[in-house]
């Protein structure tokens, strides 16, 4: 009964969606013919044409994330923080029942291999978020790679776990630093998250104002946060 | 197949959303339902990036090698989807922690048996 | 024999008609060259061969003429097309060469098959691996949609971290989906 009802609903949805697709009627492809519309602002084209001279970053998506739509990134960092806190609160209360199947410690080969790989993974993640304004990448991708390094540690080195307090401290400090940069921008220029550092020359590492600085803090925050989430779920903390 | 060249990715994204919706509506295991939510997230992200795509466009990154040759695709949906992917994984993590606590409380993850969630 | 030759000549005439219709109706130079070459070469070839079959003592000469047409018509059309491209004759605005569409369709088919596998696998570990495959193929599709940042994020977060947290959650709860699913 439920299955039949669901299939009918899905069929109606599919027919409706298919009838909306008569050729490219939505998005950038459909609007491509009308080049410059004076009454309609096309943000994508505006950011593409002015990103390099306004912010100095070669990666337009990075300048959109940090400068043009910086408040959305701040909101997203907040959502991530709330989710991590809620998860920790859910999984740490209740019976302190250590799992009966106490995991056998990992073999020496796996342990040594994971311990060897972990700093290399951290270095790779740091490279990605440090160059976020020049090449594809950025704070979120670098943070995710750092978190997968933590996943490796929780899977492979069962005897030694990272200190949970240090991870939480890094996460909170990085988030605080992001807000502080925004407040400094407010104090210096008059708007929150203003790009107040010098722009520099394009394609250089130290360029694009506050974008690499913000990306470094986002990388630390996302990495330690997702690493903490993984650790909480694995039951090791 | 090239008559579909404009919108083959829309079909894929809508297909993912519909399959994920079927899992959420029909399946009774809670972890399966959370997998379905993950599929819906992926489908919607694919749709958003496809909206910004221009045929024969190039990635919105200036590099030293090329000058401004072809037209660049829209960067705003890509920034939006980056945010959405990270939020998606945090929602899935929170949902899984709720599932773990439910399992510890009720002993089962079958939605028909958990009394408060009667469909 | 002569009816067979007449039939061949008639077919050749039909192709010649279709070729001239194409030259009349196609929207730009390059499309018209297609009609002008393929159809008229085949039409002329068949007409001449048909005449050669109808009058058997003319057949060697007819064969030579047909081979000459077969050699020269495509070469001259190629030269014409190349000259047009070099002197900047524009293509019809509807002609787009997007060779990646076939590959994208193939990838999306894999993605949808993997998504269907997520629904039907009863062992939850297998379903999670299928979901990781969906995320991986989605990240490749993101790359083809000219979004490398999103591809990196989806690959590392969707295929890596999400699989990890699902496996941890499955380890702490149930492994198999219940058989009674109404």
C-alpha cells in the first residue's frame, strides 16, 4: 500500500519534472544569448569579469566565497559548529558503556604505516588550503582532507588517539579568529569582512587580501571539526 | 546522444533525487533512510552546478597560461554547492548520532517498531 | 539485364534529387557540402553504372567514369570546406560539437545504477559502498561541468568522510536491513 502510493507520487513528480525540461530553459545556458542586460544583473558574469582586479585572487570561486558572499561562509561555519556540538552532546551523555567487543589493537605494520602517512596527509591538506586563492581548492577541501587523515588514525592506530581537548581548542580558536578578522574589517573600513589587506600581484602566494588568511582558519576549523565528528562516531572519545 | 547534450546532467540529478525520495518514503531501516537523504543531497547539488554550466565554457579560474579565451561558467552556484556539501555531511553525521542513540534505547532500527514514528 | 540497369539508374536519380534538396535546405556551407558530396557522388556513381549495365559494351568506360567521379568529388569538397574554414565562413549557430555528452551520459547511467543498488541491497555495508560509488561518479561529473573545486569537495567529503561515518554508525547499530519492510 505504502509502496504503491510512493510510486504514484514519484511518477507524478517525474512527469512534472520532465515537462519542465524542454530544452535548456533555466540557468546560465538559457541566458547566454542576451549578453548585457541593463535591467537585469547577472551576478555570475559580473564576478567573473571583475574578480581579479577587485580582490586579486585568481580563483573566482574563492573570492566569491570569502569576499562577495562572506556572510554565507560565516553562517556555514556556524552550522558546522552547531552540528559538531550537538553530535558530541548526543553521544557523550547516557550510560558510559564501553563497548564489549574491545577492539584488538592494530598490528605493528598497520600502526606504523598510518603513523607515517598521517603527517603527509596533513601537509597535503595544508597545501590545498594555503593555495586556495590560486588553484582549485580552498579551506573546505583542505579541511576535509585533514579530517580524512584523522579518520585514518582512528581506523588504524587504535591504541593511541589524538587528544580530544586539543582538537576542540583548535576548532574554537580557529572559528574565533575568523570572526575576529571580520571585526577588524569592520573597525578598519566600515563593513564586516572587508578586504583590508593589500591585494598584491595576481598569481603570487601572498596576494588577494584576507582570502588566504581566512582560508587558513577555515581549513583548521573544518579539519578539526570533522575530525572530532569522526572521532565521536567511532566511539573512541 | 548529442541531442541531449544540453541537459543530460539534469536527467541524472532528477533521477538521483527521485531514487533518494523513494528510499525515504518506502524503506523502514533508519540507516537506509539516512542514505536516501544523502542521495537527495547529492542530486540537488548536481542540479545546482548544472544550472551554472555553459556549453563550451571553462572553469572560473584565471591561470597564467591562458588569457581570457572562452567564456567562464557561473561561479556563484559552485560556491553555494561547496557550502551545501559541507552542511550535508554535518546533517548526516547528526542524524547518524540520533540513530545510534535510538538503537541504544529501543534495541532496533526498524521504523515500524519504534512506536513514536508510526507512518 | 536492362531492367536491372534501369532500376540502378533510378536509384541514382533519387540520390541526386536528395542531394540537391540538401544543398537547398541545409543552413550553412559545411552542411551543404555534406549533402553536395555524399549524395551526389553516390547518385552520379549509381547513374553511370546503371547506364553501363543497360548497355554492356559501354560498361568498362562507364566504370572508369564512375571511379573518376568517386575519386575527385570528395577531394574537391574537402578542399572547398577547408577553404571555407580558413577564410572564416561562420558555422550555423546551432552547430555545437560537444563530444563529452556521450561520456557524461555514460557516467550518469553508472551513477543511477549505483543509486538503485543502494535501495535494493539488504546488507547495509554494501549499500554504503554503493553510495560511495554514487558520490565518486558525481564528483567526476562535477569535473566535466567545469567545477573543479566542487569536484574536490565532493570526492573528499562525499566519497571519503561520509562513508567513514556511515561505517562507524553501522558498526555501532545493525548490519542487516530487516526482512519485513512493508
